[in-house]
C-alpha cells in the first residue's frame, strides 16, 4: 500500500513539490520564505535574522541524574532515608520497578560549586564543563511524557513516542537542505562508553535517526567505529574509481528511464544517494583522518580522543563535520541508566563526556563556529529523588523520572551563564518555567530561522510537524 506522500508526489513527478525537493536547497528558496518566522521574513523591518545554521545534539541515552549533575538540592542532605512527602509525589505514576515500594529520599553524595562569572552551580563530576559555565544555559525545568527508555528516546529524537516519525535531523535536512554536496546533511555517531559502565544499557535503533514519512534522502547516516566509516563505502577488490564511475553511469541511466515511467520520487532519491556515495569515497576518508590535527587540539579533547569510537573522538569528528557544513550531527552516549550503584557508575560516565564536551565548545568558539552552531546536551528524562537498591549516602540508585530533568544548550543564539526554570526542593516537580520536549524542538527550529508551525509534511491526513499537534512555544528566556 502506498503512503500518502508517495501518492501525492507521483503524479506528476515534475510538480512544484517534486521540483523544489529535487533541488540542492531542500524545500527551495520559494518555500523557505514561508517557513521563516516573522523576525526573518520581515527583515525589511530591521528584525534579526536566524542565529544558527547547524546543530550538534549530544544525547545521553539512559537518562543522567539531574540531582547529581545539574540541579543542586543541598536541603536534602538532612533527609537521607526519609519518605518522600505525598504532597510532593501527588500520586504520580512510577515504573514497575518501584511501584508499591517505599519512596525514601537519597541526597546526592557529590558536591557542587559555583562556576564562572555567572556563578551557576555545577557538580564536581563536571570540572571541565564548569569552566564553560559562562557559555552554557542550563535548563532545569525540562519535562516529558515518557517514563520508559524506548518511548522516551523516541520522543526526544522524533517529537513522538510512536515509532516511525521523522527525526530532528531529518526535519532540518528537509526544511533547510544541504550546505555540503559531498557529505550527508545529517550524521549520527554512536560512542563507546566507560568500560565500567556496562549496566542497564539499552540498544539504539536506526529509527531514532530515520526519516519516517519524509523522503528517505533525509535520514541520518550512521558512521561506524571500525572498518569503513560508512558501510560499503570502499570499492571491492578489482573495482577502481573509473570502473565505479562507469557502473554508476549505467545504473543511473536505467534508473532515470524507470523514473520517467513510474514517476516515483524515491527513484530520484536513489540516483542522488548513489552519486553522494561516490563523492563520499573521497570526502569521508578526508573527514575522518585526524593526522592533520595539531597536538594542542588533540590534547584539548583528552586522552580518549585516540580511541576509535570514543565520545572524545566523536566530538572532534563532530567539529570537523560542522566545519564542513554538515547540518545536523547527533552523538549518542549510552550507559546512564543508574538504578543501582550510581556513585560508582556516574563518575565513569562523566569522565567520558565532560572534557570532550567542554573541548567541543572551546574548539568551535576558537574557530568562530559556535556563534552559528547550537550545541544541546540532554537525555530522555530524569531520575528520582528517592532511591533504589541500597539507600546509603554513598551507595544508591535512582529510578526513571519524567516530571523534571535538566538539559543544557550553548552557542547559536543561546544566552550563556544562566539557568532557566526551577524545580521544587526535591527535584521532583517543575515549579517555574516548564519546558516540554516540543518546546525545545520549537526553540531549536526558531534559532535556525524556521517557524515550527509552518514546517510540515502531509501524511495520513495530517500536516505532520516535529513539534506535533499540541501547543509548542519558543523558550525566549534562554535566547541571547
């Protein structure tokens, strides 16, 4: 059965929609004007233009504990082992892992210190990021719908808990188009994680960076940690570049003839992607070759940068991609699901990401790229103030918590050196300036010069949006 998208686009192929989508500008300059928010569309009134061109999304899969990293609650220190007041829990749903069990408070064992000129408090587990405090906005009032990992990750990455929707990077590729014809618009890097952190690690699925109902050319391209950076990038034995070129020309002729008869835009996508793959045989090896990076830059990212597949190496690769105008780079780092022995596991996870994330901000800023690149750091939800496993001051775990969690953003029009939003004394409920996942998406699009209400795609009788059907707002309080 053909999808609505295929049905609508088949006849005729060279429709306005088909023509615009086949150009290098994605929706094309004509359609793009309708997507721009008023501040851009009415530039003649002297209002500001988009602040960002690109995004790096650092996704901490498994959900970091906001209480131990970002949301300091010193008043909890005297409440170790005390039951969570019903006035705070309010009968809210919990996971099957803690349903029917006592909810006893466990404060963080880690210290916090004010950092930078702004004095924002950062955990002792993030010493390098704390030195970037004046560049970073910490959002303490994030909320989400999902209470389990798979729907939570899917919601953060695609704007819906339902599988099969288009991902963030795919929407940007569709809406804004490519800036580099030799590399994909949207690249995914899956990182190895701390060797002591292999507990409660969920899988990552390609639908998290899939294009869903959007044309398939907008899906993310996952780079590999071993062998070819992209699967099947190298020519097989006995096939050189000239032979490959002749093969592509022959296959392209057949595909173009079929395209004229069938009118299916996906055939055009196949032709374009095969040509992209041919160009990537030169561009990708050059991108992933770090031999030309000076020692000072390698040292900035830390010792793990020399390990293929490490988060540090992937952060450096992300900078190199941004430098080459890749539109959206998403780094996944797993192992943050700390239902037990959190004090043992969390420092290792932070070791993986702290110095490389801070180095990424510094490196981008040194090259003049941070001003028009948004960097986002988030997981799928937060962790509970009540403990799991042992309830000792130095040995505890935390359950899933969608009611509040923390994220941080930097660059690309974000105001640094601030916190936004507030939770109650137990980091359990948002009490000021809540930020939904769809609000985060709307704000990212706004900074890129796109009105989230107008970036749509018709599918199954609905104009689909990254921000969904519920109201979403741009979080103006975090904008510079």
